[in-house]
C-alpha cells in the first residue's frame, strides 16, 4: 500500500508540470500568431535555458528570434534541436537559411540538402539554388531554382537569379522572361533594371515597339510618360510624339539612372539605345560624361567609334581606330562602312582611302577587295584594278561569280595597244 501511495503522489506531482508546459506552448502559439515575437521569447526562453522545452517549442522560439533579427540566438536554439533530432526537416531548413544569410554557403548546403531530401518544399529549393549560385555553380543553381519556380513563382529573387544565369549563357529571351516575372512579383531594384537592359541588348531590343501618342503637355526626348519613352516630336504636329514601349533597353536605362544617377552602366545603356534609335545628339548627351569618367574602357571607346561613324566624322573615327582598341576585324568593318558611306555621297577618293585602311586590317576580306577592284576599275586605274581582281581570283576560287572575275581579269591583262 505504501508503494502505491508513493506512485500516486509522484503522478500527481508530474501532472501539474505537464499541464503547465502544454499551457505555455499553447500560449506561445497564440502569441506568435499575434505577431508578438518578444512575448514568445519571454514565454519559451526560460524553459529552453532550463533544458525543458520540447522540439516544437524550440522551433517556435527560433522562429521568434528570427523575426526579432537575433540570428545567433535562433541558430543556437536550432542546433539544440538538431542535436536531439538530426533529421528534423524544419530545423535543417531554418539553419540552412540562416547560414546562407550569413554567407556561409558551403556549411548551409549540408543542412539545406538534408531538409530538401526530408521535405522537398519550394522554399528550401529556392535557398538551395541561391547557395549554389553564390558558390559559382550556376548549373546546379538552375536545377533547384527551377524546382522552386514550378511550385511557387511569388519569390522574385529566384526569378532574378534564373534571369542572371540565362544572361551569362547569352540566352536573352529566356533571361527577359524570368526577369519580367521578378518585376511582376514586385521586385524593383537597380540589379533588376540592369539585368533587364542587358537581356534586351542581347536581343537587340534597344528601342521597344514604336508608337505615335498624343500628349496634352509638351514633352521632349527622354521623357517617360505612362510607361512610354518619348523619342521625338512628330513633324508637322505640335502635340503628337513618337514613343516606344517599356520593353526595351532604353526604358530600363532610364529606370537604372533614376535608381542610381551615377551609374556608368546606365549611361552606357542610354547612349547605346539612342544610337540605335538614330538620335546622335541624345547619344552624345550620355556618352560624353561616360567618356570623361571611363576614357579607357574598351566598350566605351567602341561605342564612341560607332557614334563617330553615324555622324560621318571620319577623321575622328580614324584617330579612334588607330588607338588599338578594336580588333583588326572590327576596325576593318568600321573602315569599310565608312567607305560605303563616302561612296554613297559621291566621294570616291575618300572611299578608296578608307578601303585601303580596311585592307590593311583585313587583307583577305572579300567585300573590301571587291569594292577596291570596282572603284579602281570605274576610275580607269587598270593596273590597280588588275591587282585586286587577281587577288580575288586567287583567294576565292570557289566564289559563285568566279568565271566573271576571271573574265574581267583577262580583259585587264590584255595590253591597251593589243586591244586596239
């Protein structure tokens, strides 16, 4: 009888503590649901410190610490959970996210992979993808980011990273698709505007679809009105304007400059887009400050050369091309285009001069040799023409018009006296 009495007393002593623990957990859940995270900590931390909190209480406490931005405290609680239950998916996932936020991505992978194996939710897949991206493994990052996207497209960071991966592979259209999803999900950042602009430039979408719009107030090129960029006033109209839509590099360039007025990338994008739009004045407006700040950057100097070509400033173009910034093929192409512009303006001597410079850079370019041959032929310079036709026959024996080239060369090889 004494033994039964002792057992009964022991049970009666334990029951109040069990009921109290259950009440504390219930109160903590309600407090957490109200958003009173400090209150959750005050309810659960003493039990955890005393080693009496169960796993669910510890996870709830860790989440409260996270909301209070106390990541070290949350991490300590979660490690105590994993010491008790190494295969707890929630504790592994939360630990991995904290370590990722701390940029400890290699350590984070261990927990995140275990969490995803135990419970493959899209949120964990997304963080896994971000870890792999941060570690420079875009192929693995893409696998997990796509898994996250198939179930939940609301996280814009996943879309942004997928867009950046596509950009690195030169897939402009796919990058645009993911980056627009990020924008639709509410992301509005300098990084997004830059990536979108780069995606459009890869696809040569410098200027979006062009429309005619009527505005009640005066506007000037570069103004953004109702998500349209003003390009120019329609000639003969005081209130009609040529505009382009937002789906282009020009629009994103202005968004980038608005987010970061000192952005060199923004200046470069705007200068490139305005050049593509055919507005040399607007191009120079943004290229000028960029040249002052980054005079030795290769891409900036190349853009300068394209602007000088568009402006037909051939002397300045020649100086830029002598600066060893362009490859021989690039320089040869620009000299050739300059020559064709001079030829179209009737300046054949200038065209020959530019073609000679192109030939010096690309001595086996068929277009250059043909142009030189025909220009010398039309000017009556038979010996020069003969020299270029001979090179064409030698270099391009499989040309579709090889018979015509050979016949022309035979005619030129006949002495003038013999023809008479």
